[in-house]
C-alpha cells in the first residue's frame, strides 16, 4: 500500500484541508482511494495595527515588546483587562484606516516611526515602573497609567497647545482646575471601589475619567507654568 498526503492552502480563512491519496493492491490491480479532512481553526490577527504597519513585521522588537507587556502584564489583571476593552473600543474606530495609509506609503511609514518613537520610550519607562509595583499587579496597572498619561500629554499635546497660546492668550479659570481635580479624585475612589468589587462598568468609567482628568490636569499645569515664565520674563528688571 502506498499513501501520499498533502496539505493545501485553506479554501477559506478558517478551514485547513488535508487530502490523503491511498493506493493499494487488490484483486490483481491498483486501487486508488482519496479522502479529505477539514480542520477548523482560528487565525489570530495582530491587534497592533498601526505599529505593525509602521514597523513592517509582527516580529519586530517593538511589536514583540508591546505584545509581551500586554499579554503578560496588563491582561493578567482585572484592571488591565477592563482598560484594554475601553482602549480597543477607541483604537479600532480609527486604526484600520490609519494603518492602511501607513502601509501603502513609505514616507508616511518613516514619519510614523518618528512619531511613535517617544511613545515606545514612554511605554518602556512605564513598564519599568510597573515592575516596581508588580507585588500588587492591580495597583501596578493604575500606577503605569498615571505614569505614561502625563508623559504622553507633555509630548504630544502640550507643544501644540503652547504653540496656539503664542497667538492667543489662554487663561484657565481656577474653578476649572478645581473641577478637574475633583473629577480626578472621584475617579480614583471609583477605581478603589471597582477593583475589590470586580465591577467592570465602574472600572471602565473610573479608568476613563482618570485618564482624561490626568491629561487635562497635566495640560493646565503646563500652560500655567509656561504663562508664568513668559510673564516673568516680560516684566522689567531693576
């Protein structure tokens, strides 16, 4: 008996076909028999669409770091899983179009690498901070967010705001700062309650409020500091 098998490309994205040709001697002649098996399987699609398009390969050091930190740190905690649900909801609303544009244009890819470089550095620093608090993974995720959010705000948002303030004076009322600060404290209390209660809704609401409030507080503080420095230089010295 002679058996020959072959593994063919899947006829669709989730089916793998295995064909087996069997030849055996029967009643003085060769008899041919062919059988096929179909195996269903899941194809894992990269979740870092923009990074994959930017760095060109899922095996790049940047992608491997992102996946390792996400899978072995963030997703191992209740806090991290709820954060990723919220993050993915926002991220996938625009990332496919952005990734498609980057992957089809080499100039955009080079620009994206420059733009993402501070992000990767910040995430590496955030990962180091996470390790310092790894004795309590839930707390470590919160500290990670409180570390990277102000840094990313200073890198990507504050410069544009300061550039705008050069043309138009920006004044932030104290009441606004106080309201945002109260929101930040409220989000912290919500997180503290949501973690032991394992309440996804409160966790996502508290996490979203904390990230937004942290960004706004960082932005307001940076603008106020820049304005004071500018005014002090403008005052005549005696």
